[in-house]
């Protein structure tokens, strides 16, 4: 089977891992040179809006059995438009891929309460949820670089920011904050706790999207990152399903919430009914003391 | 300024009972897909600002509930078009998008902008708005956290993993909106009463001559994970002690 991969540079190594099991031949298209073990790497420059990628890939896709992209928001748009243009089946946010007289995929539904298995024929277009994959690095067999021009009815007025290197899927300990946090300044207390534990900080969608206290790439859940730490400490988080699906694979979930009936009580290992503003300083103190004890 | 809002009726995912690893979907109440409330609110605001009509289109891919249709109409929607029939049942964004595009053409519905939710509460494919745009050959703007309409053009802040992108396109266009774009109104009882009298047009899916690539649903299971669910209430020292022990067991405190 021949697969064509299209991805932003940062997600490409994981997308290669996702496609290695099912494709014999892999071609990849991205916009910065990056060392991934594919048969052919095409680096296309030109600061292109989604519209341009759709028309570009529309031609490239023709000779492939499968077109794979990461399940990012841009890719979801590009992938579904491509599938529509070519009349191909499209699966959004696949968790797993298996070839079997067509293609079997799984995906999460009902906000994270269910998982379904779907079968489609090939050729097909798929966006893959990459949170479970390790990146693959290596030299491509061949590389081609080119620049293209494109005019579109849609113009980009302000360039987007670049993703940073934070990868929450690798974190062993995660401290996650929700709307129980009252103001942005209170993050300093959370940061102090995080640094004591060598933890990463994550959040619910309202904290990043509505309040913009933390960058978008740190929100956990259905539309954010899916994490699998040893410990997920949820502070002031109600535990709506759209958030909870993001920490489903954590070993141990500890939740601190003032509301004894918060939904997170049903989906945590340790549910602590306390005010996070009292709990966190006490926990910081306890960790400091424990450390002193150990170093003596 | 005429607006079309695409609205899906879904089973409320938070209220689906689980039995032996199976989801008893049909026992859950029906609701408007969450982000579609934001699309409806945005449509109502555009209409209230610029004058014009709001048409809601609902393709009955899943459950039906007349009362929920009235809730749609109560959000200052002028009329609703319902596409029904076994031909559109089940999740297949291509097919649903085709039903919407064809019904817009067949019923000659005027529009300057088509608004959708970013993704549905049950499927979250985020595919339909983009496919509708392709099928109608109009500009597509997805994941808009803010919209402005000015002199026949639409400007949007697209809400992405890495931050915002601001884009602009000529109308007519299709846009999908994120839950952050607005605070959906809650219709009053009076508005819901009045909604009952508004126009509901039913269109048979079999009249739309749909053709689409198939997606076969093989299986569906609950995606739950059992947790210990130990509760510590009213004893801070005990809570801290417990958490410290868990940290040590997991090797988190070095
Ligand atoms: C299409 C769609 C997709 C979505 N995707 C996501 C997603 O990927 N990720 C996500 O997170 N959300 C997502 N959401 C939003 C989600 O439904 C919830 O609204 C959100 O997760 C709630 O965030 P929260 O728990 O921070 O806030 P709230 O629900 O407001 O909960 C705050 C909690 O803090 C507690 N609290 C208050 N004060 C204190 C205190 N002093 N100490 C301790 N506890 C306190 C309260 O009791 C409450 O339980 C999505 C929604 C939609 C419609
Ligand atoms: N059956 C439907 N009827 C009307 N609109 C729909 C339907 N399904 C999806 N949509 C619209 O398309 C958006 C994205 O849906 P999806 O691609 O399924 O995630 C939704 O938020 C709706 O606005």
C-alpha cells in the first residue's frame, strides 16, 4: 500500500510512525526539511493557506491508496475538503489503523464516552490522532524542495504563532487546572508545585480558550491533548466528559474540588473535597518537608 | 444578510447510561449539538444587526425530538428545514453535507453566510462545514472564535492549536464556530411557545438523489476506565498524607 502523508513539520515524525505498520511506501509533504524515514520527502515552501494546500494535494493524492494527516484543526479542514473533491471516504481523528480488505479504524465518539470501529474502502483520507505514537526520525531516501505560488479567495491577515516544543504526552506528572483557579496570578502557586514535582502544567479548555491564561497547546481533552502520565492532579476541574477523555490513560488521577458532587468524583482514584487554595500550599509544604527528611 | 445555520440533534452524551460495557444511547435525552447553539446565536446576532432571515437546516441523521426543534426555532430562527429518511441515517459527513448542499439548491434558499458548529458533540468530525463549502464552491473558514462581517466580506479569527490566525474572504462563505465565540441565549417560555407556530418544512432524503462513499459501522463500545474512587472529605491532614504516599509509591518525590 502506498501512503501520502501531509503534515506540519512538528507532527510529521509521529505521523510516520502511525503509517509505518500499514504502508509499504511512504511519501511525505511538509514545509520545512525534517529528518523522517520516508521514501520521499517533498518540502513545499510558500506560506500557504488551507485553500492552497487543498488544490496542491488534490493532484498529488491521485496515485496513492491512503492520504494521512495529523488530526489538527487545519488538517481536519484540508482532509475533509480533499476527500469531498475526490469523492473519497474520510475518517476524522482515527486512534488506530488496520488494513483488512479495506481499512479498519477506531475513533472516540460521544465526547469520549464511546469508541467505535469503522470500515471503509480505499483509496481514503484519514486524520490520525497522534497522541499515542512515538516519533520516528531517520534520513529520507530522497528529498525534493520547491516553492509554489498560490492565489486564494481567502487571505491570511495575521500569521499564526508557532507551536512550541512542549509535548504533554511525554509528561510523567501533570498538574492540571480548571476554572476553580480564580485568577491568572494564582498560576505562580501552581508553577511552584509543578517545579517541586518536575511536573508539566495543563488545563481545561476554558482556561486556554476563554481566559487565555495558558497556551492552547496545554489544554487536555477531546479537542486538546490526550495525556498518559503516572499522576494527573486535577485542581478545580469539574470533570466534564470532553475534558476527562484527555486523561483517560493516566495511571492515577487525583482530583481536588470544593464541590462534593463534581462529576470528577466518579472518574478519579482519589477525590479530595477541599479548596485548592488551602490544599496546594499545604501540599507544597509537605513535599518540602519530605525532601528535607530525605536529604538528612 | 441571510444566514443558514446547520444544526444537528444528538443524544446528550453526558446522560447515556452504560450497561456491561455498552452505551444505551437511545435512552439518553435529545439536545442541540453544543457548538450548534453558538452557530445559532451568531446567526441571530447577525440577523439582529444586519436584517435578513435565518434558516436552520437539520438533517435527521440520528434522533428526533419535536421539542428540541422548537428550541432551535426559538433562537430567533425564521424557519427550519428538516431532511429526513433512512437514506440519511447514521454518521457520514459527506452524505450529510451533500443533503445540505442539495436542499439549499433545490429549495432555493438565499444565503450570504452558512454557519456550523466546529464539530458535533457526538461525532466531532469537524468535516461537514468544509465539505459543504467544497460542494457549493464557496470559501471555507473553520474554527472561527470571532467573526466580523463588513462590506460583503467576512473576517474571522481562526482558533488553532498554536494560537490565532486571522483570515478574510468574500461572501457568500461557510464558517464553523467554536464555543468561545459567544454565549448562546436561553429562549424564554414565550419564545418557545411562539416557535411552535413557525414554519417547518420537511424534505424527503429520497428526493435528493444522494451518492456518497460508504462508511460501515462495525462496532461501538463504552470507552470508560474504572477508577478507585476513594473520597477524602473534611480532613486536610489525611488528604495530604494520602497524596504524599501516592507520590512516593509512584516515585514522584525524589
Ligand atoms: C465541542 C466542545 C469541545 C470541548 N472540548 C473540551 C476539551 O477538549 N477540553 C476541556 O477541558 N473542555 C472541553 N470542552 C468544555 C467542557 O465541556 C467543559 O466546559 C470544561 O471542561 C469545564 O472546565 P472546568 O472544569 O475548568 O470548569 P467548570 O466546569 O466551571 O468547573 C470548575 C470546577 O472548579 C471547582 N472549584 C471552584 N472553586 C474551587 C476551589 N477554590 N478549589 C477547588 N475547586 C474549586 C468547582 O466546584 C467546579 O467543579 C468542550 C466543549 C465543547 C462544547
Ligand atoms: N445532521 C446534521 N444536520 C445539520 N447540520 C449538521 C449535521 N451534522 C453536522 N452538522 C453541522 O456540521 C457541524 C460539524 O459536524 P461534524 O462534521 O459532524 O463534526 C455541526 O456542528 C453542524 O453545524
